[in-house]
């Protein structure tokens, strides 16, 4: 399977879209995690996905119509599918996410699956926050998480409170 990628600009800096042969999104990468050099750049093949992401960042799109193909364990894919059901402008806690997938005692495992989400923003892991309502970790950094939530109209504090939470592991 060959992959193609294309860089694009967001209000938060450059990101990279990575698609498989079928045109399904397999990864949305932050600048500190660029695609491998063995992946071929193809801006034209990535145009539709980038267009939807740009519309999201411009405030003209709240849902994506993109075929997704993230690679993960069965548990991770269940968590990621549930993340896609969190509506724009809404947040839930890790505990609530665990309950929604039928594993109410698996908050930590849900946090780990959330942290390994290869398609942030489209699979909206930024919409998961600590049970106390505080922001917790995010692969792109807490400033980006705060910015994404504010972009969606969610009021979030300027300062992040230091609280032990499994979300500090990543996304």
C-alpha cells in the first residue's frame, strides 16, 4: 500500500494530510510528526480532504464527509468511532466516553486510545476533557486543544490547572 501526503496551513500552523490508495484519511499529522520521507507528496489527491479541513477552520463546516482508515487495535477503533459521535461544540469526559462504549471502568484505557488517535480534529479527540471540566493533554499541545475548543464555541480557561489525569499521555 502506498501513501500520499500534502501539507496545508491552519490557523494553528502547518499540518499534513496522509491518504491511502483508496483516498481514505489515515493520518492527520502535526508539524512535529511529519510524514515519512518514503511517502509521496500528491497535493491533488489530498485536495478534497484539505478543502474540508480548511472549511472547518474557516467556520463553514462542523462535520466531515471523509472516508477514514485509521490503524489501531479493535478497542482503539471502537473508541475512535465513538469520538466521531461527539457533536461539534460539545465536550465529554474520559469517564463518559468509557461509559458510551460500554466499558465504564475503562477510563484509563480510553485515555490511552484517545492519545493514539492518528486523525485528530476529524476524529475529535480534542472534545474529551477531564471530569472536573479542566483541559488535559493533547498531542498537538494544550494551546492547540484550547484553540480548537474555542473555535467550536466552547468556553475554556486560559490557564491549565495541573491535575493528575490520564490525558496527559497525549491527545
